[in-house]
C-alpha cells in the first residue's frame, strides 16, 4: 500500500483486510506503508488512493472499491433492487454454493455506501468547487438545463423577446405508492444530506406540519376529488403514505428541495410548502443574479389537478403558514388536460393551457411519467428507515434529472412526440 501496489522500502506492519469488489469479497494480507506523505499517510488514506473506501478510520479491516459502489448504485437506479439484495449477490459471487459462510459485512457495507454516496453528491452537485452550494436548500440537486435560470443559462434578452420566454412552468402532483412503514427508533437516525437534494429538510418540514395540523381541508365544490376529500384516513402502520413533488412541466425535471412526504392525504398545505420553496429559490437565488432585468423570472405557471379549489385561498394560506409569498411574481393557475375533463365546464376557459399565450403543447401531467419510474422501487422504499429513504429518493430524482440533462441538448420525447427545446433557453 502507498506505492500503487509496489513494495514499500519502509513497511509498517502486516494485517488481513477483507476487500469488497464487483466480483465478491476477498481476504488479502496487506503490507502497510510507513513513509511520510505530504497529504497524510493514514491507513484509510492509503486504501483510498488505491480506489478503496475503508470501513474504519483507525484500524481498517474491511474496504470496498469505489467501482463496486458505482455498480451497486447503477443496479439500484436501473434494476430497482435494495441495498440488501445487492449485498447478497456479492455473497453468492464469493461462495456460490454456501454464501452463508462468507463473513457478514453488511453493516459496514451499508454505512460506507451511504458515506460514499454523500461524497459523490457533493462532487457531482458542485459542492467541492463551490462549498456555498452545500448551505443552500437543494443546492446540490441537478435541475433542468432548458428552463430559464437567470445567471445560469440566460444572461441577456434579445430585442423583441416576449415575456413568456422567461417563464417557469411547474406542475404539482401526489404519489401514494412510495409508502414508508412506521419505524421503531426513527429519532436515532443520522441524515447526511438533509435538505440539500430534492426532499425538503425534515426538521423544518415537521415543524411546519405541527404548526398547521389544525388546518381544515375544504371539500371540493367542483367535481368529486377523492384525495382532497379523504385526507384524514387512518394509516397507523405507515410513517408516510407517499410523496408530493413539484416538477418542470415542460421537460419533466424535479425541482430541488420541493418534494414533501405525505402524512395522511394530498393536503393543500403540502403543496403550499413546496411552492414556498420554489418561490424562495426564484426570488432569493435566480432573480438576485447580476443579469439583465429583462431575463429575470416574473411569471410562474402552476399546473395542478385541483387548481380551481387550490388557488382560492393560496395567498392567505402562505401568509398564515409563515411561508414565502410570491409578492414579485405573477402566477398563472392551470389544470392539466388529462384532468381538465373531470372538472365543470366553468373550469375550462379559466384553467386550460390552450388559452395561455406561450404555453405551447404540453399536457401538464408529465409528473405521472416520472412516478412510473420511481414506483418501480416502491417495495424497496417501503421498508427503509427515514434517512435512507430520503437519500434513496434523492438519488432516484437526481438520476431522473441527469437523464433529462444529458439528453436535453438534442431533443425531448413526450408520449412519443419529438419536441425541440427553445434555443432561447441556451443563450
């Protein structure tokens, strides 16, 4: 160790180390380096330079390769397997006939994998080059490259650019497949990147839920909406019933720090909290950039299945809940075309996207296509602890946005229709 696999002229002891790699577990005798290194030469540092992450900083006896964690992450994102299932595969690879004879290193495997993913998030999210991002809610989450973001992908407007070119389209929807069972010792959890990804910070969110638990959900005056009218159904065996998320309605990218766990039903206050996070990001981050005033966000289009009910007391609820209000933004309230057919006739002219200048051809239900991908992992999410669930859902949303990000420069496909992104968004 310490010399890229070559023998050290100043060895410092021998010890057995269990190495985990894509081919299984291997016990090898390691000769540690005793030389002085300018960046430190602790044993865990020697392993890290060789591409292995140790399970201990003081006296490492177990180490896992970074390519193993990359492979496991890919299996969880694409294969939707659990971390336990990935570990058991390694056991079979180590001893095909008698995997129970393999030394149990699952606790170390789980702990070090979470640590590795946290470091990877910081690197991929830009936190290494700009540490300030680690202190911004959702600062490490990847977002849509095609939506206008002043100071990031737009800097100056061209003569004659209409105002709607620099408008944000957001859709809201709930998912009742991503449940979580009640945990026994949830208060003992350690959250590594709480609030820096796509799910909101748990402490601030729980404080908001406690402060607004007495709010009464109004019944629908339009047509019968089950999730709005049945928000207090008993779910004693569940910690969370699902998820409410905000996403870019044009391109289908999750908004960072704008996904909330559902405690009982799809309550309006949950969407209020997510919109507040979005408004805060637009007002306090995007619109503070040193760019032309013409390209700053002034309009936000909100698409929600029950918008005719939701918008009625939106500003009153935001003020009452101590949330960020869109005082400098103009809001447009719309209903996706798929759900518009379930509303009264009066809702059509007021909330159809067909009559909103600049909205283009969008169905407003793109979150349903995103749920289809996440729901493949519902059995894995259901049995997870709260911290692991938060990090795993962050990973799934980050992976979803990454796929849109690398494909967004060429084209997007919505329901089989090729849509060319606006050139203005890349200026």
